[in-house]
């Protein structure tokens, strides 16, 4: 059809709605079908088309008037002419299409007429053949009916004979019942029962016939006897659970009263379980009511063994019994539950006692395995006995908690042991020429061993939450155990305890009695606490949180910063204490030296006093000691040279003027004013103030304490001229050697100035020494 | 200057005596009058020519009588002696001279008697019998306790009994106090790190607090209202409170100062108020309610209570007053060597520092009313 839709001249009404195409000249191949389709009725697609457009030249609602008006009014002349040409071209094409279609249809009509004529001839043949077939079928059915009628009678007789034979066999069995029963009652009661059960219904049904009744009575008698026998067996013999169950089952089948039976069953089972419990109890050492005077001997078997035996024997039996009770007596467990609960409680108590025997640290994995096995075995039981679940979980949790506590104590002991070692190492006399282990080594050893121990403990404890351990999935072990027991109870508690112990060294021995800790130990602990604050605590907590992930909803945990603050406070306290102890030692030396000397009658100074050298030596030693553990710290930059000069100028020329005699009634005000103004410019020095965590700060603290002591002591003495000069020499010497230790040499300088000024004030004849001489003496010394 | 004392026998005017220390000039005793209403300080000067004053104390019975410990220096030797003096009559009750002519008009003390110590060593301090008639004094000289009787209107001092501390170590007494309790038969002394109690009748030691402080004990004082309570202070920067019936542990320890504590004083009437002076140039006033004689604040009488139930309720709310530092006074620029409460006004105290500055302070008003009401 598409091929014929070529261009062809044709005539038609120009206004025909069907024949006109779109304004675009390029028509598609479908176009010839369009008018035909429309002729045979609008397709569904077209029906569904939306609002009628009277100007659509291909649409069904085309209105020529409207179209014309629209075109005329909208289009310019050129477009109108173009459209007119296009329309006429289209009309011609459509006319030729129509002609082609007409020819085609005509051909088809002719061939269809031929075909119909041929069919008419064939049907006439077939009709005759169908009639033959129907006659044959009727003959076949008639002969088949004849055959079946001949066989029917014989079939019925056969069936009747088979029925008679079955009945006869049943009667035979019934007659044999009592004999069989008798035979089996002794040896195979179960079989007898089965047999009786089968026969019983029939016998009961035909009991009105005398012969059947005889059979029934006889079998009844036999069964009664059997029941009697079973009962005696139930009552007096110790049966294993399986036999017991069988026995009771048979009795039940014999229609014995269930109530009574269940009671007997339980008492039997009870006796058996009691025996097992007693066997377990025998393994435990007898409870010592008087308190354990002597430690009980170690239990014969380890805990795993104990739990194993306990669970396989007791729990297994209990489960079996409970299961069979349920099977036997149906859902009525009112009696079973209290019975099982009582026994389970006793078992738990026994186990608890056994766990309590696990005093030492022993092998945690063994304990965990034992608890795991216990818990697994118990789960079976717990399905029967929901009340026991909590008790069992609590038992396991308690055991775990107990173990964690024990680890905490072990850790503490370990730490104390380490400290003891360190003390010993510090106190050990060092052979000359051979240095003992340095403080950093000791510190590293201490920190490493403590951390190692803590890690080991964590690893042990982690066994409790290992994935293959059944009870690890309990909510307690997931949440509370991790947080409360391990994180808080073990890790946090240990860190806290460590801080407390460390503080104890600073606080405790200051009172009377206990031997004071050596200063080096204080220093060591201070560093340890500081390290904890800086890194170790966060490391430990991270480690713990990794190994024991805390639940979101778990109880509140101690945050790391709080612990850090605690450790820092402890470190601060220790370091302050260290400064005080060392400062006091030096100060004591200075005080004694000032108090015991006769400052009035002394001779002209030729040397720096030995005690000053000793002070410098001590402070140098302290410097070395602190330097081993703490950083250098910042010092205020100031050239030593200038300060030295400043000091010398100050002490030799200005100081006497500064503390000019202030008690002349005439001029008390101006001198006071002078000294006070000077004071205003120098900062107030806190002597026993907290120090920072660095060497310089520590040393400054010690020096401050020492010099302030010197100042106060000098003020209490009365000096002669040479006494003053001696103080001057000593002061200069100290200035020479101490400035380098202090963070701010002005502190040293200020204090020494005050010493010099006070000495001048306390001197009867204040004639200071020439500064060059002072320097000479100091350099020589 | 180190020596400061209130005029103990004076109960009306606020008056303190200050002794000076100077090696090269004549030493003086300044009588400081404080006029509370007008906030004016008056000063009278008495010459004390024998030497620099290390300790001063006044007679509880006679306003005009005082005792000093002073240094007598020769070229090669320093000796600390003690003497009893009488001040001129017109100064006894504080004549109000104008400050400008006080300097020109210096008067001299009248020597009553020397406490002869040639055999005993340096005098550390002189204590008057607190409740007595000004006849008995005790002086501490090196390691001796000397009990003197003043006879013939204090013109003559007779050594009535003495005892010596013997043993190893540092035995020099640093200070002592006479207990106002037990009929004035007990004193306490400090030497090195120990505090010792003595019975003045038998002159025997009755208790001893060994290692009361980590270092030297500088001063001590008796609680005026609780007979077994004692405060001590020392070079370990601490102030400790003791119950002398249990000498193993202090009842309480204060650690507020940052250097040696030189002085500790109980307030005479409100023994929760503790004053301490230290060489860190600070004076600290503490409120030790928990170990005072009025741990629950002022007691209300029963009949009063029945009338004023409501008031009592309010008081209950106030009651839990904590032990605390009330105030830290930082007026001093140098070490504070002496603090004293006024004998006349229980809310007033003076402190004295090395550079000679005397500061008079009051207990904060709010606290005063809290204690009173």
C-alpha cells in the first residue's frame, strides 16, 4: 500500500475533511491508512485524544469555516498562497491513493468467492464417513456390557471369604492374649503393655460374650500384677533416670493416678539428685564456722573439673528428669518448679563455695572456661526454670567481679613491690667508681613493668568477654561488666589508687613516725604521675575502651580528663614536697651554720665558709638529679655578667645606705619611705609556692627556700665587722654559683641583697669589704 | 622591730607597746594608742637604753609595769638579759599628746629590777602569771625555766624555783606561754621541734609533743576558753592545734602561709578567731569554728528560745559555719614577726613587721555580727 501511495493526479472536493493533509508537505507512509481507519470507526487512540480542535485539518472535529477564518485572519498573503498550493498538492495525492485501493479490494473479493465455492464441495464427502463411525461404536459398547455381567458373581464370593479369614485371625489373637501377657509380664513389661493396650478396646466391646469376658478378666489380673510389680520397683530400687521414666510411663499407661505418681517420681528424682549434690559437696572442704584459722588445703581438683562434673552429673540429670516429667505429666509444672528451684539453689550455693575457694589468681582462662561450661549447661535447665536464670547470671557476674577485684589487688601489690625495688635500688650503696642505675632507667623500668602488668591483667579479664564464651552475650557482660567492673573497678580504680599512694608519700611521712621517703623517690613518683597525666592515662583508657567497648546507655564513666587532673595534682603535690624536703635540708644546714657561729668574734674572712661550698655542691647534685627526669624549662634571659656587676655595686655601696639607721626619732619617715618604695618595685616572693614541672622551677624553689632561711637567720644574729664581711663573701659566692640554676636570677639576687642588707643592719660596725677582695676570695675558693 | 604586746592590764583604751631593735642607736619603747572612734593613732616614746628589745610583756595587774628581754652587746659578746620596768605615771593611761612634740619629749623607763641570768644563759622570753597580781613571772633562759617572785612592789626579784631541760639535741627554748587554766599552774614551752608542758608547782614536765612541727616551733598559745587546747606554729609553714591530752596527733592543721609562721594568737574572748603572722609578710585571720568553744555559734538560752522559735530557726540555717580563712592582710612589706589582739577591744589586732611597720586591723564587720548574733 505504501508503494502505491505515490503521487498521482486525482480529483476530489477540496473541502473534504478526510482527504486533506497537514500543511507540511512531507507525508509519512501511514497517511493512506489514516482515512480508512477513520472510515471503519475511530480507533481508541483517537477517541482518547484531548479537546476537539476545529482548526486541526486532520482532526475529526474539523470545521472548515473556522479554519478558513483562522487562516485568513492570521496568515499573511504569501503564506496563504503557499498553503493553498500545498493543499491542492495533497488533494491530488489522496485522489490517486483512493483509486489504487479500490482496485485492490476488488481483486480480493473475487478470490474469496472462489474459495467458498470449493468448500461447499468438500463438506458433502465428510458427512457420509461420519455416519459409518457412529454405527461401529454402538456395536463395541454392547459386547463389553455382556462380559462384565458374566464375571460379577464370582468376585463377590471371593471378597466374602477374605473377610471371614481376617475375623478368624483376630479371634485367634484375642485368645492368645493372656498367654502372651503372662509370658512378657516378667521380662518385657513394655511389650506386654503394648499388647494389652491393643486388645483392651476389643475386649471391652465384646465383654457381654462370656468367652471374651474370661479373656478380659484374665488379662486384667495379669496387668494388675504387673502394675504392682512396677510400683514396688519404683519405690525401692535406685533407678537411673531413664528406667525411672520408663517405669512411670508404664504405670501411667496402666491408668494409675497421675497425682500420686508424680509425687513419687519427684521423690525418687530428688533422692538421686541429692546424692549427686552430696558427692559434689564432699569435694569441698568442710565449712569452717570458726573462721579460717588455717588456710584450707588446696582443693583436690581444679575448678574446671569440678564444674564439669557438677554440670554433667547434676545438671544433666536434673534436665533429663524435668524433661521427662513434662512429657509424662503434661503441662502441669506447679510441683516441678519449686522442686527444681530448690535443688538449683543448692547447686548454686555449692558452686559459689567452690568459687570462693579460688583465692589465688590462678589461671583465669580455666575459670572462664569453667564458668562458661556452667552457663552453657545451665541454659538447657533454664528453659524449664526461668527463675534460675537471674541467679545463675548473678553467680557468674559475681565470680567475674570477684576476679577483677582480685586483679586490682594484685596490681596494687605489684606496684608496691616495684616501688620497694626502686627504693632499694635508690638506697643501695653504690660501689665507688660504678654508678648505680640512673633515675631515668628506674623510672622507665617502673612505668614499663606497671603498664605491662596492667595490660596482662586486661588481657586476662578480656577472656570473660571473649566471643566464644557463652555468657559474654549476657547484657551484664556486654554493658555493666565492661564499664563498671573493668573500666571503673579495675583501670580507673588502679590509677586513682596509684595517685593516692603517690600522694601518700608526700602527705603521710611528713607527720611523725613513718620513715620519710627518700627525695629521689618523690621525684621519681612525681615524674611518673606526670607521665600518667600526659599520656599513659589516655592510652590505658583507650586500650580499655577498645577491648571493652562501653555501651551508650551504660552507667556514667569517669572521664579521662578527671583522672588526668588527679594525676597532675598528685604530681604537683609530690614535686612541691620534693622541693620542700630538699629545701628544708639545705635550709637546715644554713640555719645551723648561722646559729652556731660566733659572728661577733670572728676573724677577717679569708675563705668562703665550707658550708656554702657544701650548699652549692648539694644544689648541683639536686640539679643533676632533677635534670635526669625533668626538662630544662625556661629561664629569664639575662647576661650573667651584668647581674654580677649589679649585685656587687648594690651590696658594696648602696646597701648600707639603703638600710640607713631608721630609729632616730628625728627622721623615721624618709628612710621607711625609701625602703618601702624599693620594695614596691621588687615583686613579692612566695617562698613555699608551687613549682612547675621543670628543672629550673624546681631548683628555683629550693634556692628560694634556702636563701630565705639564710635571711631570717642572719636577722636573728648580731654581727661584728668581720661577720658582715664573711656574710658578704658568702653571699657573693652563692651569687656566683647559684644564678645559673634559677629561672630568674633576679630572685636570687634580690634575696641575697636582702641578706646583705640585713647583715649590714645587724652589724655593730658596718664596714663592708672591698669588692675586689670579695671577688678574689670567691674565685680562690 | 620584733617586740609587740598589748597593755594587758588596760581594759578601756586600745594600747600596744612596741619595742625597737637597733644596734647603733638608743632603743625605744613606743606606746601606741589607737582611738577607735576618731581613727587616730597616738604615739609616746620611752627610751630603753640598755639594748635592743627582743621580747616585751606587760603586767596583768599593773598598767605601768612591763618586762623586756634585751640584747646587751659588748665587743665580743652578746648577752640577752631581762628586766622589769615601770613607765612614767603620766603615760600609764596614755596621755594624749600631739604627735609633733612626742619626739622632743622622750622619757625614760624606771628600772625596777633585773632578772639575774648570769648563771642561766640568754633570756628568750618573760611571761606574767595571767590571772595573778603581777607578782609572779617566768622567764625562759636557754634551757632553763625560771620562776621569779617579785617582792617589795616589784623592786626585787627572787628566784623561787627553776628547772632545766636536759637531754640531747637542741634544747634552747624559743618561746613559751602561761596557761590561764588550772589555776595558772601550767606553762607550755617550745624548743626545737617539740612542745612541752610544765607544772609550775613541781616544775616537772607534764606532757611533751615530740616533733610537733617538722622544723623549729616558733610560737604557741593557749585557747582561753578550752583548757586542753593549744595552738602552735613553726618553720614548716603550718599552724597546728593540739589537745594536750592526746599528743600523738594534732586536732587540726592549717597550711596557709608560704613561709615560717612566727606568731599565733587566740582571740581572748572568741576563741574561734586565730591570728597568725609569718615571714611571707602576711597576717592571716582564720575562723576555726569546729574546734572552738562555741562550735555551733552563740548559744541561745532556753527561755529565750521558747519565745523566739522563729529566730532560732534562722540561726539554725546560719549555723554550719566552716573553718575558713577570714582574711589575709598583705599590708606588710617585710616579714611579720609579731601579731597581738588588743586587750581592750576583742575585734582589733595589731601586727608588726621587721621594717618597723605596725598595722592595726579590725575583724570584718560581717563576721563580727555573725559571731555576736
